[in-house]
C-alpha cells in the first residue's frame, strides 16, 4: 500500500512539474525556474540534491511565528503601531548634549540601539521566508509551503489586527532631530522579494484570488505614497545609492501592480542617475566618499542590477546603456571587481568588514547578460556555502 501511495505521489508530482506555467516573477529568472523544473522531471541528480536541501530549510520555516509591525515595543508619534517605524543606524547618543540629544552621526558605525525596534528585521525575515517557501512550493507542488507563505503574507499585509499601513512616515528617525526621513525608504527593499514570492504563488490553492488582489492593492497604495509623499519625494531625488534603490523599488511595484506605463517612465528617468553616478572609469564617486566605500559601491551596483532586470519587462535595455562619459553598469562592475576580489589594493575607506559573497549574484547575472565566461569563473570563486536559494537562482549549471 505504501508503495502504491509513493508511486501515485511521484506521478502527481511530475504532472505538477509538467503542467505548471512560466511564473510571472520580476526579479527571479522565470525561464531559469522552468528549466529547473525540467531538470527535476529528468531526475537530474545535482538539481534533486538542491531541491531536497531547499525542502529541509522550508520545512523548518513551517514552524515560524508570523511577524508584524505591531510586534515592536514602541509606538510611532502617530499613535498607531500599524505604522512602520525604525531608527537611523548611523546616529548615536551625544554625551556632550543634554539627554544626549540631538543624536550625532557616525557614518558606517551601526548603533545597536536600532535593534530595539523590530519592524526592519521582521520585514527582512518575512522576505526570506516567503521567497524560500514560495520557491519550495513552485518546485515541488507541496501545498504546505504555499499555505505557510500565505499565512505569513496575510498576517503582515491583510489582517486588520496585524497589518502594516502602506507608508514609511516614521522610518529611520533620528532622536532629537526628526521622527522619520525619506532615507528610510531603503528599508523596504525586502518588498521586492516579497512581490516575486506572491507572483510565484499564483496557482496555489492557499493564496486566494481575493487575498492576491488585496496584496496588490496594498502595493499600489504604498507606491502612491512613495511617489507623492514628502519622504518619498526626498528619496526620489537622492543622488546616491538611495536614489538608485528608490528606482529599483518603485519600478518593481509599478510592474507588480500592472502600471507598466509608470514603470517605463521611471526606467527612462533612471538613466539620468547612471549619467551622474558613474564616471568614465566606472567609479561611483558618491559611494566612494563613504566610510565603507567598497561596500556601498557594491550595494549601489546591486540596485542597478535590479533596475536593469526590471527594465527588461518594459522593453528597455539598461544593461547596454552608455552615459555621456562613455560608462555603463558594466563599466562600474569591471572597475570594482579587482578591488572587491583583493587583486588590487583598495585606497578608499572601508571601515567595516567586506563580504565578497555579495558579488555572487552580480557575477552570475553578468555572465548571462554579457556572455562573458570570466564572470562565471569569478562567481564560482565567491559563491557562498550552503546558500541553497542562491544556488538555485544563480548557479551556472541550469
């Protein structure tokens, strides 16, 4: 009897693998995901090994407690815990001032005091969990993963008692100076990953059409806040990585909510940032001016890779766009790589530890985009260990 059940389960699994449609993801590579499914169907051993590891991690997430903005022990000045809240990471108590106020800036030195407010950490955990669970569902068809992801999404976005209001009025506050800043919008990068997870779950029984629609409506409201609010306008105008990440988010949310015209408008507008940020050599001077210039240069490139990926959905090729200085996204990557990989001595500031594995997805994607095998070779040198999702999404064997 057990053998019959196993055979039937395997048969149903392969029917699921064969019949699933190409997912409508925005940042993940949809064709790659389809190819992974084909590898599973063909019993490709390395792929099956990765999927087994993915299932193990996803199984652990089935025990995860739902997270919400109401978990925090603090309340924003609005009096509403449903408003997202955080504190600026590089500002510290000033012992030379009464009550330590206003806080003083120490660029690149994170104040552990920020961890007392849990909204940012919770949103990041939600992103990681939903992407892993949705990927596990998409690749295996096991509904328990979709059910857990759906429950987590409902708790953050939809349930009246726990949902987040679609604004960031109180993000990255500075004690003694402001209750919230446009700079805080960088903390919702996780929403881009969550959007892909929602799209990946389309077709599951657990995420109803009603809930799916409601999440899209939430994103539309948040995008409207980004494009019309004071804080949103400040971040939109930011000249450094904050401006780049604003475009990465706003373009993603516009595409996610079906506003392709706005997404295309924002992509065209973002070219001006490539013009101003990347010089002829490929240096991003505004990032090099920071105390962690290597880290911030990489961080800004991560944003540009996302913008270029999203731009493809609007029919615009930012990968090949060349600015008036004769530079491109690739120019910036190629300038940075020898320093990031330790082949050349870094002569700017980098007071914090640099994580070379952050280059892995960039190099893997650069290999696909630019058809240069050297990027694949370098990607293999910095690939992080035990990163199952990264291996599935970026490794060059699919």
